[in-house]
C-alpha cells in the first residue's frame, strides 16, 4: 500500500533549515515510508506516533488510514525530549 504524505508546519520548517545533504537523506526516508509505514517502530510515548531512523535524524509521524502525517524531524538527541 502506498500512503500519501502530509507535513506538519513545524516539521517542514525544520527540514528547510537542514543542510541539503541531510534534506536529501530525509526525502529518501520519506519515500521509503510511503511503502513501509506500518513496519516502522511505534513510539513509547502516548499517542499513535511512529519513528523512522535516517542516520542520526528521526522522522516522527502518524498514520491515519491512507495518509502519513509527518509531525517532527530532528536529531536523535533532541527529538525524544518532551
């Protein structure tokens, strides 16, 4: 199943600030999510969030029917702090 992707404003803004090489890696990770979203690791914090690893960066997202909503992108040392 292929999912549609929607971006949270905060996640898109974070992506735009990253180095172009990291942006490209994250875009590749997002393309991978379109096919394998339900295979990714479910977060241990409350909610229906999943996490995908892209090097030292993480893509935090939710899956709703046939849509992936990217909630957050960040370095692994910062993305898990809440």
